[in-house]
């Protein structure tokens, strides 16, 4: 279809022909939501008709929605685990998908804490690339002349493993960055990074970060946007600069590369780029040696127009710190995606973080929604729950997201709770509210109440010889320091004060808790350095009774009161901190290596 780029899209006036086509595509998808969804489901069911999974429920090649809904159950990861394990072990028969499973995308957190293995097929890269291609045309509607400079993005690959059957298992972004879709992406002036591919693809987190920061400093005048995947990742980059600016300035002054960067491909790449620049080195030294780092992003990268980071959900806790470092630059949350599926994009990317809503693109998968208030009760009945289709959700209501994907997930509970905020054409727009059951999160880690309870039970074993036990506990994710870390408040019952546990023992309790947490948490601690040592704060006896008295004074029912296992309300945290008698930190890193990380489809 011919597109007249001089005509404004309902979203706004496109800046070029390419953008006009992208914006028109968004309009077509969002105007024809129901027909697109019907087509997507038909394609998925017809192509996967001969899979074991669909045959199991006697779908018999039928592709209509009503039959699909009446015969296919709503499932969790644990329900699919036996099938996924067979694929992981090397069974190449069409179990979930008629197309070969190309790899597994690792996702954080089953209810027991280990990584999920999400099957994917090669063509999913095309769908992800399609969604990426829509981001900049939308952003160009709000921020002019992004083609006149570069993006300083801190992007990283993470460790990958192989399943017993030989399939690669790795995070979704690692899969994308290592694909030809990313490595040989066509030149686009709107999407040029300061970071070379060699640095992004380096698995050593220090060498990768160092090189990306160095390149960002060298090209500081060209930088128009600064970003990372998560807000926590961008703050970690700022902290890295605080620690390493002297060496970075030295490299820039002398035109040499830090000997700690040993990656051959990076050194070859940087040898072409590094030239002595004493003036720039002097500038960096002046800015970074000051105690006050307020507005450091705009001081070093003065042409930055916005930050490109996820600040929704658990990442919202980082907004004040980002505002401090950036001088209040806008924060653009551009897209909504997960290991299971890429979902949609933010059509108003320059809105306030508290107003971010994502428009789900109906061509990405087949979407259904379980009303949140019924997400437990309906699934406990014998009859299947009545899910709501994408066009039929209601503004103001909350739903749990259910997906059916081309890669073979059918009516799969993603675990995200979304609230409908409005519509763009016929496409609903959703605000991400939270992950189901997640208690603590610093970055990509997700720790639920059951896992925290188990970690405390394991750590408590170390207290037995001192005739001491944990009477009560609560927790919070401390993100005021970089990297953030888990803080656990303990009230102890010490039956023999002459034989109380020592500081060393309580430090070991911290480490034992970390050893008990999931592999995503431990990788973040060991390999990614994105989480700091776990901290236990021991509080005075009677502290949790005071918490109950405070809650009752605020009209809580004494009969229904129970201690919250995670706190965020400032007066309660102030009360807890005022009663702390000792603080203890994990004295070492927990055990984690790629070779021993979970490559099996974890059984709950």
C-alpha cells in the first residue's frame, strides 16, 4: 500500500516515509484488533494441529475460538514442566510446536525460585525485530532530530548454558544481541549506539561496562539519549563511573586502553577509536572529582534529551535517584516484553512514569485476560475459567495476562497483573501493576514469600547450637545504595544470653540465606554485580509487637493482623530502624557458575 508521508498519522506527523509506514502499521493493527487476533489464533492452531499438546485435548485441527476456549486449559509453568523437560532432554518430536524449538529463553522465578525455560522458535526473532522497528518512529513524534546523534545504551549479554539435549538456554535479550538480527542490523541513523557490538557481546561484565562507558565519554557531545534495559542498570553504570573515572580519564588522556580489558576483539576495536585527548580527560576529572554528583548525566552528556529505561513495576523505586542524577530528564518506557512473548509498546513514551501505559499489538500472540479478582477462585473450580478477549477488557479493571504463542505456549499464565487505562482505536492500553506473588526485587531477580521463608529457615539452622531462634521477620529492597540489596529484619529469641550467636555467625546467616535464594539472584550477585550483599538487621525484642500496635492504631483488625513480609511504608521502616541493635552482611559471594546453573525445567 502506498503511503503519503506528508499526511499526519492519528498518532502525529511522521518525519519520513519509513516512519509513516510504521505508524500506519500501528494504526491498522490497533483498528482491527479482533480480526487480527482471530487470524493469529487460527495460524497458531492450524500450524500446531499435529503437536502432542493439542492432540492431548482432542482439538482435532479445529481453529475457532470457542472450541479452543472450551477444550484447552489455562496452565502455569509447572503444568508444562514435564513437556518442557522432554524437549530440554533432546526429544525433537513436535511436543508443543510444529516448528523446531531453536533454543530456550530463561525467565526468572517459578514458585520455587529457579529459572523457567521458555521454548522459542527462530521466527520469533522476526516478531521481536518488528516491535523494535516501531519504537523509534513513535519516539520521533515527541523528540526531534534524534538522527543527529547517538544513543549511549548500556547493553549486556549474560551467561548461557546448554540443556542435556544440547539446546542453548539464555536470557531473551542475550538471545537477541547474539542474533544476526542485532549484529548485522541495517544502518539506521535513528538507532546508532556509542557502544560497539564487541563490547555489548563481551561476557565479562567489567570489560563490557568499562568499554561502553569509555566510548560514551569519548563521544559525549554526540549522545542524545542515555539508557539501559532497567533503571537499576543505568544506576549501576553511574556507580561504575564513580568508581572508575580516574582510570577512564587516564585512558582518554593517553590514548591507551586499561590493561584489565583483555578481550582481543574489544582491544582491536578500541585501538582504532582511542586517541590522546587531554582536554576531555581534564573535563572528566573536573566533573567526577566533585563530591556532588547531582545532574551528572547532563553535565557529562549535555545534549541528552531523555533517559530510555524501564521505570514501571519494581523499577519505580529508582525514579528519585534517576531524577537526581539526570536533573529531572524525561524517562521513556518504550516497550513491554517478556521471555514468553513480546507484547506491545508505549504510544506516549514521554509521559510521566506513573502514567505509562502499553498498547498490546494484536499480531504478536493471542491474548486473553483473567479478571484479577477471580484469578484464584475461578481456577480452583472444575469448569474452565471464563477469560476475556483482548478487545473486550474494561477500563479500570485489573487482569492477569494469558498468552498463546507461535512457539507452542497455550493459554499460559504469564503472571503479570495489568490495569486497563484506555484504548487506542480498538486496542486496549495497560498499566503494568506488578508481578504476582513477588516480594523482593532489585533488578531481574524475583523473590516470593515462600522462597524468603525457606531461606530464613535454612539460615536459622545456624542458630540452633546457640539455643536461638527467629521470632519474627520482615524485609525490603534497599535501592538507596548502588547496587541495591535485600535487607531482612530479624527479631531473635536468645534463650541463653551467655551463649548468644556471634557477629560472625550472623554474617554466615546472611550468606546462608543467599545460598538458599534462586539462581537469578545468585547470578546477579556473582556475575552481574547488580545486587549487593544481603543484610540482616537484628531488632530489639518487642519490636514486632510495636508494629502490631501501630497497625491497630491505624484501624487494622487485631484478629486479622499479620506481619507483612515486605515493608515499604516509611513510618514502619523508621520504627524498625530505630530498634536495630546490630547489622550484619554476607561475608562472601554465594555459589553460582554457568555450568551448574539450572538448565533443567525446574520442578516446583
